[in-house]
C-alpha cells in the first residue's frame, strides 16, 4: 500500500482521502461493474481499505490493477469460412 495514504503522525492515524476511490468510482473508471471490483478485492488482486463499513481503493493500486488485469471470459469461437 502507498505510504502516503495513511499517516500515523500523533496518536490517531489519518487517511488522505484524496487518493482513495469508492468501489463505484473505481468501477466507473475501469468501465466494469461494482461486482467485478468486489471480486477482484476478494481474490486479492486489488487491495482495499475498509473504513466505517465502506471499502475504498487507492488510486495507485487501481492503476496497477488496470495495467495488469486479464480480460477474462470465455474465448470466442472461431468461425469457419
């Protein structure tokens, strides 16, 4: 995780929310559904931070995921001509 997101100066950790995205925002940026984001988090492919019951994704982690994600799905059938 990016060390700039969480600062532990003083007693209470502070989170830089400018670098975090909600699941909906992340899904919109990747042009996929929220379910796809949630599955990536559950599979450990996309790190997330849970704050107050909500999941947030670091912008830099989302950029890494987008660069390395596989398209997935079933291969297209070859048509005979």
